[in-house]
C-alpha cells in the first residue's frame, strides 16, 4: 500500500513539474527590467523571454512581440529554447510511462519485471528532464546576477530574475524528486 501511495505521489509531482516547465518555457518573464535608480516613478517594465519580449506601460497596457528572426537570436537563447522544448517533450513521455507503470503495477502479478521497467524508465526520464530544465534556468539566472553586479553594464540594461526562472527551478526540483521516487522502486 505504501508503494502505491509513493507511486501516486511521484505521479502528482511529475505532473505538476511537467505543467510547470511548460509554463516556464512559455512565460515571457525570464529577465525583468531592474528599477535601481532613485526615480520612484516607473512607466515601463520590460520582460524578456525565450519566445518574445513584452513591455508593460504603467501596469495598464501590455505589448508583446515575438522575436522576428530565429537566425538573429544569440546562440545561448537558441540552445535554451531547444533544451526547454526537449524537456517538455521528455516530461510528457515520462508522465505517460509513469501512468502506464502505476496503472498496471497491481493488475499484473505475473510479470512484475515488465512493469518495473516502465517505472524505472519513467524515473530516469523525470530525472533527465529535471536536469535539462536546470541548465537553461540556472544559466540565465547566473548571467542575470553577474550582469546586475557588473559596473560596466549600463543601468537601463540591468535585469532581475523573472518569475519564469522560479517556476523553472521549482518544476525541476519536483521532476527530480519524482524521478528519484520512481528509481527507488
């Protein structure tokens, strides 16, 4: 019974992590403009994401624009897009394998080895997905922090950590926990 509860908990963690990385990949708040001057009246907030840039004017009007050319993007952004797309697909596959493994664990007592292969494959896929999500999210966070404290970067170009990075970190943690739970069976 405890095994079943752990499998269901792993499935819930994996499902929430899967939805979280999908949200993090789609959100434009990876890099958010930093307001560090003494001016307390701020008219614009700039959001930079993997797919688009957005400008919020006084919190009333939001304008977003997708990037015009794939070839004009910096190489790290192209790599981060690819890693997040691979992570989303891999998390969906891992989630489906986990569903199959959990669904048929208690139904088939004749071939427990065949079902444990699904559980183990789902666990490895969840672990791999969590690591793949950590790479672009942590790399972007590190670059933002490095540029924020760099005196050579002009003040208008300084950015802060956006909400998508926090969603990515939490989702990666949930996926790694789900993967560890499934690999322990």
